C-alpha cells in the first residue's frame, strides 16, 4: 500500500507500536515494519481473526453454506444432549421429593 493521508475518524488505535523517527523514508519504514513483524502481530489480534472469518464466509457458495448449517446443527445437538445429561444428573429425583413429603 502506498503512503497516504487518512482521516483520524477512519483510524483505530491498537496496542501495536512501531518506534520510528519523523519524516522517515518509505524504504526505511518498510524495513522497520517487517523487522518489528507488525503484520504478524496484527494477525494474532481478534480483529484480524474476525476479518479473516468474514472473508472466508463471504467466499462460501450456496452448498457450502448448507453444509455449514448442517455442521452447526450437529454441534448444537451434541451440546444440548450433554447439557441435558448434566442437568438431569444435577437435579434431584422427582419421586424422592414426593416420598419425603408423604413421610413428613
């Protein structure tokens, strides 16, 4: 990307910082950028992961979206099945409550 002026409202601050002097030349800036691995640091951020996920999903075709829906349904069914098992194991038995109430 060529150097250019960008309005402040279009920028977002990140924790990635590059120590460079003012009025640095483009070649020196590129070297400092690659030496500090700024692009690698950015790829580790949640913003970059979210953008990559969005790009991947935008490239999906109709059948790919259908397959994704089926996988999500399978995952949801498995999660709900295990959750139900845990909920039933944690809940006291209904019959035990009624028997305790009759004795009292």
